[in-house]
C-alpha cells in the first residue's frame, strides 16, 4: 500500500463524524415518555425497531380494537433499524441461493410471499403517508472478477430453468457499466423490482407515528428487564413499572431475548458503513447511475452501496466483526481501521471520484443466525412469540416476521405458519471459545476463497454440508 494512496484515503475520512448519517436527520422525532407505574394490554410488543413496529402496526390494522403497548429500551429506530443501508428486499431467505439450499420444496412459495410482502410494505408506506424516500429501483449484483461473472451467468441460467428468473436480467461488462460506470465491474445480475431503496430511520419514525395515530401506546427509554407468567397472562418488568399482557411479541433481535433458550441461536456481527458528501452534477455524470439502483458485489466479503435522496453514496460491508463472547457494546460501533479499508475499496471502485470526502462513518450489530434468515417460535404455552436472526436483510423481512408472530399468537394455522422455514429452527451456535474459533476460521476461509478464484476449502465445504455459515 503506497503511503500517498493511504494519505488520500485517510484525508477523505478526516472530517467524518462517527455517527449514523440517517439518525442525524433534523426530522428526528422526540422520544415518547418512559413507562412509570403499572400498565395492562391485550398485546405487548417488546422492541422499537422494525420488527416491533411492524408487529404493533399490523396488529392494530388486523384488529383496531386491540389494546397494544410497545416498549423500547432507548429510542425507536436507534439500533439496526436506523443504521442499515436502506435496502428493502423482497427476499425472505437472504437471497434465492440460500432459500434453494435450505427449502427447495418451498422456494416458489417463499418467493411469492416475499414479493407480496414488499408490495404490502409499499402500500403501507403510501397508506400511512410515511416519508422515507422509498424508491423501488431494484438492485444489481455485480461481479468484479472474471470467475464471478461466469458464476453470475450460470446462476441466472439456473434460476431461469427453475422458473425463478422473472424480473432478472443478466448484464455483461458493457451493459453493467452503462448502468453504473466502474472499471471494476465485469458483469451484473439486475433484479428490477425485487428491492427498494429507502431512508431507514425515516421508515422507523414513520412507523412509530402510524402506530401512535392508531392508538398504540409507545414507551421509550423503557427496557424490558424480565418476563414471567402472571396468572393466565404474562408480566414484563421495567425500571419504573410493569406491563401485564395477554400476549407478548418479542422483536428484540440482537439484544438478549427474554426467552433465555433463544439466546444461543443468534450472535452479533458488527457491520460498518461510510457516507459521502453529496455528489456534484459532474461527479454524478462521471459514474452514471441514472437509475439509482442499489448495488452489491459478489465476493464472500462483499460491499453494498447506493445513492441517498440527496445523491450521497453509502458504501458499506466487507468486514464482519464478531466480538468474543457475543457482547453488544457501544464501543464496537466505531472502528477506524475498517473505515480506512472501506475508503480504499471505494476509491478503487470509483477512481473518478478521487476528490470526494466522507461525512459520516459508523457501525452497528446485526443479529446473525446459522441459516442467515429469520427463525420463529413461541414460549410460555403460546402466550409469547418471537422472531430473530434476520442477518442483515431485515428491512423488508421484519414485516413478514411480524405477521408470523401474530399468527403464532392467534394459535391458528395459516399459510405462513405451515412453512418449514417457520416450523424449524437453525442450528444454535456453540459456546465460547468454540463460537469465536469457528467464526474466525470461517472468515479466514472466506477471504482465502475470494483471493483464489472462489474455491472453497475443506472447512467451508464442511460448513456448507452442515447448513452452517457466517456471512460478511
């Protein structure tokens, strides 16, 4: 690494605030007051991210008379829901490849449910007047190596043979660079309708406002401390009060579940992102990107990138950092060595933007499970439901998860609860030091595969056979 190049990359970061760009928005609402004293309700939702917000909103839309309370430990949208890239995908399975591997007999049904879920998200945003910069522009998976281009072409042809290629288009090097001009792009697979771009924090804040209008009682700065049976209902204790509820939906995701046995199914993986200053008209012309799609590259250690409403570029991914012991701590949200690495990769992808500077750099924890997509269940004789393990694809899938939790709490069999994906859980992660050792070995193997033409070593092939994984 040449010193002059490193100086250029670090200079571009010199004014970057170590804070999530989305949460700095001047439209950020004031938090609701904390709960003090006793409270009762029909349905208690724990967690003020997408998972909990969608659960509360859909519950009220299904039954307007239902009495719903939502608790949030800090402020609505402050964690993953306000820190992600804003890619709202139709996929419920972390992509078709993961879905085909795990649920081949259900994949067409899962694809249909995912498309319907994204349509319903778009409709809900319009119905509730949520201003979150929603743009259904699609996404291009780009190849940056020749072997990746061959794999993308083969994958497109396989999807087409299986009847899963609707809306997909394979782009050769010239075609993909016509969409977005990077000298590193060798091919692309364009999903024209299956992904939308949005402002993630504005979505969370808009869902909160919609919940309040429908009569949900929202308490912020109110962590749920424990969950216990209380007669025929459940009781959740908070620092200054208690909620007694007939049913409870847990949307706490990366944070320790109030159902202790669920905790071993997820680990926190820290992901990081940069945001540039707004691009000038000339800078935008130099890279094209007229159709404003989201992009992601095809490496194991991949990047995701997109344009914001004011024409900044969000550039994230690559590093996936698992802290020993699975701890979630604020100190892990800031990682300068990863920011420098991401800046290097950004300028390699877009050398024509060499004068661009970054205004924000941040990180946050993703709730990862061993199958990469959400799992579901109940506890306390069906009075409690949970969903977790979205593994970075929760912007869209959490609405589906909310419907699953409400179905489970109703005790009725539905199209969703009959799915094998819903009925079966992933393998749990082992205790330390085995979790850290296994994840470290997997990360090393994935990086090695990227450097050696995608060839997977014995460790990765074994993990594939066992249905285990660890995604960047």
